[in-house]
């Protein structure tokens, strides 16, 4: 109704008559009874939209709900909201409670709820009414959000994940080098003729530590050494039989 009456050019009595025509059901019955009771009590008829709203709220809006709205309005603050969001909530409560206080008192109440960083800047400005105050606060907030750093550039957040990636890559490189050294040491040991891989006392320990990588190396070395033993036996047999080495099937 308020939005309709903002552009309505009729008199207050016409506003009351229009609002009455929009009532249905229990609301319409209540309003007719209210008019009859007022005539019987010789009260003045309702001729303004403001008076009609007061009577309707008294009838349909619980008192505890109004108390909650008043408490919320007294303690309203900007918090993490933007100035526009804060003013939107402030204005809704102001209109719903129909507070017709002093303009200066309303501006002071709005100013008290702003963030401290914005209040310090707004107090240095000149404003004539609540809307001037709101516009100044919005402009200051936008400037502070876009304020440059000492270098003249807006501060960008550094990607945190890159540092972890570098650390992780370094750890992988260290583990790779350590594993390569370990495998090289193992291979050099098992290349020794008198030290067979299957007789190595550290074989079980190596397989457990590297999760299976050295197991493949050990098996490969064992196979080579077994072939070497077989070939050595054949050479010995042929030598004993005084047969030429060229006849061996290697």
C-alpha cells in the first residue's frame, strides 16, 4: 500500500477508502465493526491513512513482535555488511516502526552503527540529511576498498599453494636421490662374484624399506649370477675334458 500511495495524488480520505476496499475476510469484518464502535462511542471517524495503519497494527501485529523490532533498531550496526546493506535494513526498520524522530537524532543513530574506519572519514564530511550521510559513507567505503598500497598498486594475495608445491618437489627429489644411491650400492655389492644375492643377509630389510623397488633389482642380479654359475661349471667341465672353449653354446 505504501508503494501505491507514494504515487497517489488523492486526499487522505480517499486513501482510507481505497485501503478499505482492499480488505477481505476477517480484516474487512473487523474494520466495519471498528467503524460502528467508533460511532457509538462518538469518536472521530478515521480519515487518514496513518491513523488507519495504527489501528490495523494494534489489531494484527503482536506487541512482542514490535518490541523485538524496536530492540533490533536500537542495536543495529553495520557489522560485515556493506553501507548499502546496512542502510537498507536501517530504513526498513525505520519505516515499519514509523519513527518520526528528529532528523539529527536519526542521523546520529545511523552514524553510530557504521564501522569505525568509515565513521572517522564521514565525520570530516558535510551532510545535510540522512541521504547525504549515506551517500558519503558509500563513497568512502568504495574508496577504502580500492585504496592502493605503498607501492601504488593494489595488494594481491600471494598464492600459498606454490610454496607447498616447491617443498613437496624438493622432498621428492631428495627421496629420489637417496633411493638411487641405495640401488647403486646394492647393485655394486651383488656384482661381486663371491657375494650372491640370495645369500645377502640384508635382502629382507631392503625389500621392506623401498616398497618393492629393490626386489626387482635383487631378482635380476640373482638370475645373472645363476647363469654365471652354470656357465662357470660348463667351462670347468670342458677344461677337464680338454675340449676347446669354442664348442661351448653360450
